[in-house]
C-alpha cells in the first residue's frame, strides 16, 4: 500500500529537516506551512498520517487536529513541538486526541518508529471500521436491502480485501528483509568462486599468449620442429591449461546458473501477486522456496524430500510459496543444530497434501492453541511480526484449503497444508 504523511509546520527549515529524516521510509511526504494549507492538501490527497506542530499562528496545531478528526477520522495525528511540556500535552490531550508526541529536535530513529506505528494503527482502524457494518444491514432480508445499504456492504468488503492484500504483501516483504543477509550469502558464494576462476583464466590467457608468441618467433626463423613445439607446450603447460580451462568454464557456468536461479526465485516470490489463479507445480514451488531460505536451514538441519507425483494445482503460487517460506523458516529457527526437516507431498483425487515437519523439540500445548492468533510470537523482539502463521492460515483458507499443526513437546512438529486441486476464491 502507498502511504502518505503530511508534515505541518510554519518554519520551512523544520519542514525540510522532516523531509530529510523521512526519506528512508517508503511513503510520500507532503508539507504544509499552515493549518489552512494542510486542510487544502487533505481535501485533494489521501493522507494516512499527519505530523503537526502545536505552536502555529492563525490555526494552532490542536485546532487543526480537531478539524482533521472531524473531516478525516481515519487519519492518524502525531504532535510535534519544541515547547510542549507535560502540562501542555495534558491540555492538548484534553481538547483533542493524538497518536504520539515527538519533541524538537527529534531523533530520526524514534521518528521513523513513531511513523511506522502510526501507519500500522491506520491499517487497524480502517479494518475495524470496515468490520463495524451496521448489524441491521446484515440482518435485513435480501429483498429489503436498499441500494445505499448494498453499497455500504460492497465498500466494506472492498476495504477488507484491499487491506488484506496489503497485509499479505507487507508480511512478504518483511520475510524477505529478514532473509536478505542469507540470500546475499547464497549469491556471494558462487560469485566468489566465479571471480576466482576468472583470475585463473586471465593467467592462463597470458600463458597461452606467451606460447603463441614463441611459436610465431619459430615460424619466422623457420626453426619450428615437432620436438621444439612439444618442448614449448611443456614449458607453458598448455595441455594442462587446456584441460583446466574446460573445468573452470563449466564451474563458472554452474555458479552463474545458481545465482540466476536464486534471483528468479526471489523475483517470483517478491512481486505483488496478479489477480489470476493459475495451474502451478507445488513441488517446484517448494524447491524455489528452499533456495531462498537455504542459508537459514543449512547450518541447523538436514532436509529430506519425499515429493509425490502431483497434479498441477490452481492457485496463486506466490502466496502459497509465502506459506512454505514461513513454515520452513519457523522449522529451522526452532532447531539449534543437527536437526532434520522433512518435506513430503502427496495427492488424492481432490487435494494435494504438503507436510513440513521438524525435530526441533515441539510446541507446548498451551502455545499450540495460540500460534495462529495475530501478533502472537515466541520470538525475540524484532525477530518477527507475529503475523506469519496468521497470514499463512488466511492464504490457505482463501484457497479453500486447510493449515493444521500437530506437535509433541520434546519430539517435534508437523504442519500439514491441504490444497484443493481446483482452487478458487
């Protein structure tokens, strides 16, 4: 989702500094030098977050926030001021409400964190507002639905679908961000030996060039004999070089192909899914996902594959691969060392079944009941969003499938993904 933030301050230098501080955050930054100018911008632009200086002439910050609450109730205000103390903040809070307060001068990291929190709050508000459909509307018989009520329901449904798609994509990007160091490592390894091979090939080209010049000299003096040619070939190690060149070129091609496959897997995974549901090879999707997460797994566990003969499955394969990534990374992270991850696929007439299991010690019973809840996580702060399994379950259910878990503490965990062969949303 494309976000916008409106910064409102009567000092141009402050607006410029805010623009610089926010350039790292993926959002559009708009600026206004007065409350009225801010309202003019809000009337023509969709703005999710507004950052407001309290002390401004003509229209104060809290007066502007009150107007924003009245006209644009979903927009999240953040207060910015160099003069606010606790008493002033309490007074402002008594007159209106705001998400957070940040002082002047500000810390860039704190500012980014507050803005990020505000955008998350905006998402939650919009979803909740869409869910707060008038109960009477839902209980009306179909033939009594007015065009206005039908439009209200349609608008709420579209909002929920739009926010769900944004949430899935945001979680996907978060997963890629957390895996980026590992993916870089998997790319750097083949690049390193391709670079080393090129250095050796460069030396070999120099030797071959020297041999060629020596042969030319002997041809000029008409003193080239088979014995001298063989002697020169031995001196320059031409036979060994020619044999080694074939090996170096083949290794380099394999290294480049490996990098290409990783990049293709990353590209396939990271793009925003198209609307079409298409036939897809589930086993191939698992292999592509393994390439992306391999650096997370290889130091912790062996991977056993048992792929069945599967039909093509109608699905959004990018989203299904996102589920596989989440399950595989979770399996790897619960294993400390010398573990085992098993991947098994089977099919019957109607469904395909994907089993991802690990021997990482299992999940306690009291936690099993909560693992699919939004924002529930046992990982350290900053190691996850707490949405991975929630979104994974949602993706599978949108494909009319099922995601289940079986776990025994001290033994291990099995996640089972069931997907209908002919899936539709």
